[in-house]
C-alpha cells in the first residue's frame, strides 16, 4: 500500500490581518495618550541649537548668584517688579525672545523656580538653563 501524498488540508491560502491592525491601532492610541501626559508634566524648555551660519538671535540672560541676587542682562535687580519690567522690555524688542537662566550651583531651587515662574508670567516661553561642560 502506497502512502497518499494528498492530504485533506488545502493549506493556508491567505492571512487575516484585521486583528493585527486592530491591536496596532489600540497600541498607537495608548502611546499617544501616555506621551501627551508625560510631556505635559515636564517644564517646557527650548534649548538652543548651534549652526555654522544663521541669523543673530537676541538672548535675554538672567543670572541667579549664590546669594540669590538676580541679574538681568548684567544689571542687578532689586525686586520681582524689576525682573518683570526687564522681561517685558526684552519681549518688546524681540517678540520671540530666547531666555537663558544661569544659576549658581549654590542658588536655591526655590529661587530659580521663582525666577522661571515670573518670566513665564510675563509671556517668556523659550527658556534654557545654562551649564558648564564637564570634562
């Protein structure tokens, strides 16, 4: 008796990809929702980019020293109103002003966040934090 080479199965003729597409879309929606939640909790920063050539950008520099004294573009500020006035002046010169906050290592976290809060309250949205490069 010879064995039959034909079987009753026709084999897989096509693959149903509908469940794969459904799962992929559900995962995409989950990733989009969680990414939005993660990004919204972070402090929005606009870090400067370097290029070999380009237009000159106006930068508003705010410095917080180790004693908590605040300087804006090299001028010492006595109070919060002076910082608000300096920020408004920088925004009037350049509507899309970029701000760099240089804080001393000994400056308190609360002081730096207070400066950031005052700047954001005046409409400054593009903020970067200055740091020295480690060796």
